[in-house]
């Protein structure tokens, strides 16, 4: 993890809405991320992104619960409605994506221009209404909007390290991942690593480690770290780590080239 560890923050969506939630009498909000069955698929480019996320709601919400798709960007959040498109939240009504119809629900957005929302956090959740969902912590961050694909960089010396990797946990379990590197950024598809908190990360270059590894990391919780060992014939050129909170355990994976 980066040596300069920030004070543990509120989860961004909770931080933005905590005051309103307390005003409605919800009290202390529980830990987020109770949704565990989520599959996210991303393809295309930043200007025409194809984004799909599937979630399996609890049976008691089928036919009556509401499904929500939220993008949080620069302190503003936007909700996707199946009939109205993206709606910025300015107070009052909070539109749902749609009423939950079946045991497995998919939200899909095609040709989505995300240029103005780069760095935005994407959430999916469900409940009897938005505030009940928030109070119950029944939502999860499923992506961070980044450049898709990574723009080509002339003479990029780190392009050779982009590609497929096989990552191992400390238990010996192995998972597939793909990574793309430039001098300024590392993007890793972690959707096939069950222990990782999000399906993909995009982190900026943060400096060199003590052994000369290139470190790419963010500076806020949850913390994500990508380490690239450029030593010739390195056994594990890629390492991944994340820590959900100030007091959370660190999860570390070492990765060999496929």
C-alpha cells in the first residue's frame, strides 16, 4: 500500500447522501456492499461504451422492489431510468431504473459517451425504494469509468507488459486477469478474481518502489495498488493489492504472464 495512508473516508455515495438520510430518520447507515452476485461487462470506447451489469435480487423483491443504477461524479450523482435515460439528482424524486421483474436482472447501456464522467463511480442496488436500499446497504460499486480502450502512446515502453496474466492468491487459488500499461496509468480487469472488490481498476503512476518496481495506486479508500516489475524474466511481473478500509485486511495477488 502507499506509505501516505489517508484517514478512512465515508463511502462516496454514503457521504453524499448521509445528511439527507439522517434527516429522514434512517440513523447510522450500515456497511455497504451486501450485494455479492454481480457480473459486469464493459466493451467499446469511452465515446461509445457498451456497459452491462447483472444482479440477482433477493426473491422477496421480485415484482415489487426497485432496481437502481447510479453514477457518482464530482459530488453529483445521476440515476439511469429505463424510460428517461440518465437523470441528475437535484432533490425530490429519485428515479429507479425499473421495477424488479425477475430473479436475474440486467441493466445495459449501449453507445454510452462517458467522456464527461471519467473517474465516476458506478453503483447498482435495489430495495423497496432508494432510501430503504441506502439504509440497508443493499448496493455495490461495480465499476470506475476510465479510458476505454487506453489511448495509444507513441513509444510507450510499457506496452510490452500489457496482456493476459494468471494471478495467484495466498491460498494458492489462481485467477485470470488482463492488464494494460502506459507510463501514466495501469488498467486491470479484475472481474475474474472473486476476492477483488471491483471488476476493474484504473490507477495512476505513483512512483517507484524500493526494489525499482513501478507502482500505480490511488490515494483514498478503498485503496488499489498495481505493481509492475520490469526486471527481465521476472517470475511475477504483476502484483495486485487492495484494502477496503483503514482497518481492513490487505488482499494481495501475484501474477505471471500467460
